[in-house]
C-alpha cells in the first residue's frame, strides 16, 4: 500500500517498546523510523532492538530507518548530603571543584572546563531551567552565584549555560564507543548532541566518513548563531526543543523552529522536530489539544519528520501515541491550505545549479500536466531525492536506488517511498519501463497516468542530477 502521509514519524525505542511485538505495533501504527538513544540502555539491548527492526523490515516488506542518538557531554552538579535542599531567591550559592557532599550553601560541579569559561554576569540554569543562578564571581575552582529563581535542587541535576561558550568537544569518550557500535550495527543516521559550532559536525565527520549520515541536534544558542554553516555541513538537522527551550528564551522556540525548518528546506536537508510533542500520552491515552496543535504546526511548517521520545520509549501508550501522531499528520495534509503553504514557501525558480533547476521543474510539471500520479527519482547518493523532496510536490516521490543503505536513509525524508533497484540499464527505454513497473507496484500509477522521472545520467553515477523526463502509461 502507498504511504498515505508525507511527513514521517520517528519513534524512540525504550523499555515500553523494546519487544518484537511492540515494535511491530509501532510500524503498523505509522512509524517510519526508530531512534536508538545511547543515553540509556546497554549495547546488548541496542543490538537486540536493531536485529528486531531488521527482521520486521523483511517480514513487512518495507524499509525502516534507524537513528542512533549520541548522548554528548552531560553537565551535572555533584552529590548532596541530603536528598534535596531548597535554594531561596537572593541567597548566595557556590559551585566548586571540592568533591565534598553539597548543602544549601555549595555543591561540587565536576566539570573543570566550565570554571575557565564562565564569566561574571552570566546565567547558570539547573534542573531543566527551574533554578536560575547569576554568576557574581568566578575563579579556577569556584563560581559564586546569586539565586535569581529558587527551588529544590538534588544530586546530579543537569546544568545549562546559555550565555557561555564552552571549549569542549561535542563528542565524549563514551560517544566514541557508541559511534563504533553504530558503525558496526547497520545504523543509518547518527545524531550529534551538544552542537555549538560547525567544527563539531566536522569532528564527527572525520570519525564516520560517509558511511553514515549525520543529524546535527540544535539545542544550544551558539548553534543558532552558526546555523547556516551547520546546516551545510550536516546531512540533516534535529530541532531539539527540550534543551533549546531551556537555554533560549522559551517564547523564541516556535520562531526558531520555523527558521530552522525553512533553512533546511532551502538547503535540501531533512529536518526533524522533536521533544514533548505528545508528552501527556506518556501517562494518558489521549493528548492535550495544545499538543495536537503543536504536531500540526510542525507539519504545516514543512518538517520532514516529527519525533516521539518518552511517549514511545517509556510511556504507557506507545502504539497509541504513534497512531495519534499519524492521524494528526493525515488531517493536516488533507487540508488544502497545507499544499498552499508548501507551494508558497518553495525555493525561488532561478537556482544556482542544474540539479536545483531540474527538481524545481519536476514540481512545476507535476502541478500543470494532467493526470500526473508520481515522481520517480533515480538516485545513487540520495542527492536527487533530497532535492526533489525539498520542493514539497503534491505527489508521492518514489526513490529508486541500488544501495539499500541509501534507501533506508531516505526513510526520514518528506514524501519519499524508497525502493532498492539493482538493475543496470543498457538503453533509456529500460529506465522508463522500470519506473512504470515500480510506480504501478507501489500503487502510485495506472493506465492513463503520467509519471515524472528525475535522475543523474548516466545512472548509478553519484553527484549529478541532470535529467527530467515524463512518461505516459497507456
């Protein structure tokens, strides 16, 4: 059956969804891709889950995308002597390098790099931003602060530094082990946390090469300042609204989301909107109206993929959460306003490259030629299909590639149904015949329809999109 939605769903696997039965339910409910979160679980658990996904992929006859999400640096306070202590507005509080148990006056901050980077007047946020500390004085082993927003604090709560540029790598020792595991276990994308600048993405690229595609997770204000370069260097982007909403003023997050989605589309890079999308479904079988509107907004914005985190990893209703998200996407994409918005936000027709012109033309033809039913994108690297999808055409995009890894990577790209095709073509009529065959098999074409073919010619040569062709199916 053809996919009935363009926007994809990425579901996080965890204790609530780790069995073959549960993962199968998530696929049947509408999940297109799965996230393996290296912040939790063991390698044995991750390996088992990947094997289950690949087995279900064969049983269900559809390709499934796997994203391995790196934990990145986790900045946390040390331990307190009591279970928790209260910090009151206006009081003094010290963070230092002394490993002694903390109290209401001080606590250890076991990250030496922070002490050399933080400056007087900057803000430290603790416990997801619920506690706000303003730095008054700092040295190589002590940060003195005044409590601006008080509350309870306890051991190992996270620390965010929205004003501070930290000179630390986005890739920890743990991450390097996780990267090695991902490269050896059939993973398609890898998510890089704690991205501050484009150099962080380049560092990961040196470790993984082109064997796996990189998602840069945007959760730091400094990353927004280097957004254009980060989008260019990464293969895809995640709007990680959790930490982004802690470190940036929370009211700016919807604006940043729209800005990031637009830039990714302009550069033909898939973009994932993540965090707290159906948060209440962790405990309840239905979401709030605000959450439904949030998912719908991401779809109207033109996101390639929307993500479920704890809803499917640890929630009581994982399959129901995916099903609900799928229903919301379906309703939005049936709205005539949806494609009006997609069309109004398309790239300018006067593009810089041959490939841009070809994919723009394909979208134009799809809206003007009668009875066009699908766009068939031949691709070796995925490049042609990324460009085609960035135009957000009102037609399904069937991507044909000889490489199963490329086909799986395309599973989080807007509107794309990937297929593996290893045929070699001696004449162009075979290209047409193959495209028609796959379009019919996928349920996208029948007698009397036109299909549009985009490709780099000669086929199976990476890096060029130079051909557009229409075929009438008698």
